[in-house]
């Protein structure tokens, strides 16, 4: 069933793809994210720990961590030793510790898609958010030195995860979905943790500011946070030879319209997903959403399959602005055939739309 709301013809399928927020809940999205790692909500703590432990004990990762142990900064050596000890005895009791979890992820001894559900079930939402944020203060030596006889060790630098979208994307989507349905005291605690991290990382170099994009994504109702993230996002996107990252792609979903448009036209945007765009449409409404979709279709889409999917979503916007956007897209060389077909569909939909609300006759008064 299609529901026309403020110029957008929403279908249940479209609504199901919108990332959850406290303003626009979408419990199905949380269920789908957990299903991807064979979990359900509420998360089974034993199952989540078993999943994480499967990675802790990987022999190759353990050997690399042991080989690089002496190369770690002195303050991190005891933490790395603890991560190695846990990998060797994954079934033993080990204290839950932010630095231990961040080191384990950084040394590639556990991917974020397995770590975050474990953190959520073992330590709760605020702990999981602290650990996820802490990961952005560290990097694995393999990033700069490769994998060799020296093993792997921790580099004290920020935002290793922004260059690893395969790990990072689901972690922050899951965090956002959990925050959307958190009870108020838990949400308020997490909000304070996020705000402190946001302020701590503000004003840094572009490649040290992923949290300026990921925290607004996780807290989409904080419009001021998204505005503050503009400089970091644009600076990172314009770095030479850098393709899109998951942090930038997710930021499109909450960024101010002008920022999103600039992001979608200034770099190689291979990580942008249809769900980022549909969420931006829900976030900004028809007027802003049309601008974002036009920028994505003219500057981001690289295949006809992508153009068809995004044009299908844009068809749902039944406004004159959307008609004009389709007309401008038709004048482009790339994707002209696709845009021409969808522009015709949109004109037909607009022509079929009633110009005035139908006026039903009032029922006759009952005789007294």
C-alpha cells in the first residue's frame, strides 16, 4: 500500500530501508542486521561471545600479534598480551575492558561485525559505544608496513576503521539501530559519551575525523552534529586518490543537503548505498531529497543498474521539483536511456495525480 506524505509516495518496502532513528523507528532494520550475523534481538550473550571467540583464537592472527608484541607502544604491550592470552584460552574468564576490545579489533583478531554484538550483550550499549569509539584512536601496523615477519602491532593514530568499510559499515548501522530503540536513561548516557568524543575530535585533520561523520549518523536527530561534521567530511572526500568510505557514505544520510550534494559530486562514491539515499529522503523530505538524488544520479551512479534503482526511489517523489530533476538528468550523456524512460514514467505519474482533493457530497441530514 502506498501512502502519500508531504509529496512522497511511501511504500512499506521503502520505509523498511530507512535507517532507524528515535524519530522514525524501524525495528525490522535491527532484526535484519542481527540476522546477518546469525543473531536475534535481544542478543544471546553466549552466542555472541562464541562468535567473537571464533576469531580471537585464530592461529595466524595470534602469531602475528605475538611476533609484533615488542613493537607496540609501551602502554599497549600489557593490553596486547591480554588479547593474546584471551586468544589462547578463549573459554576462560577474562575481564571486560575497553582497551582490550579495541586492541583485539585493531590487531585484526576480531572483526567489528562480530565484536560489536559481543560488546552489546556483555557490556551494554554505552560500553559498546565507548569501545567502538576507542577503535578510532588506533591503527594496525599492517596499514603502513604490511604483513611480514615483524608481525602486527598497534599504531596510535585515529580512524583505522574509516579505511575498512567491510568491517565498519554494519557496526555503525547496528549502533544506530540499537540507539533508536534504547530506553531513555541508556540513550542519555550514550549521548553524553558520543558528545564528549565528538568534541574531543573536532578540528583535527580530515583523515583524523571519521567520528565527526559517524557520530552524527548514529545520532541522526542531532542536526547540529551533522552541520559540525561538514568540514571533516568534505576535507576527507577531496583527498587525492581516496575513494568513498563507509563513514562518508553513511554521513550522506544525515548531512545537511548542501553538504550531501557536494559529497556526492566531489569524489569516487562507490560506497554510497541506496539505503543511504532513501534515509536522506526521509530525513530531509521531498525538497532536500530531490537535490540529493539528482546529485547522486549525476555524479555518483556508475552503472545502469544503480541508476535504475535510485531512479525508482526518486519516482516516489511526486513534486514539480522531481519532474525538473528528471528533465535535467535526461540531458546528460551517461545514463541517458535510463533517465529518459524514468522521466516519462514520472510525467505520467504526475499527470495521473489528482490536482485537488476529491470532494465527496455531505450525507443528507436524517429526518427528525
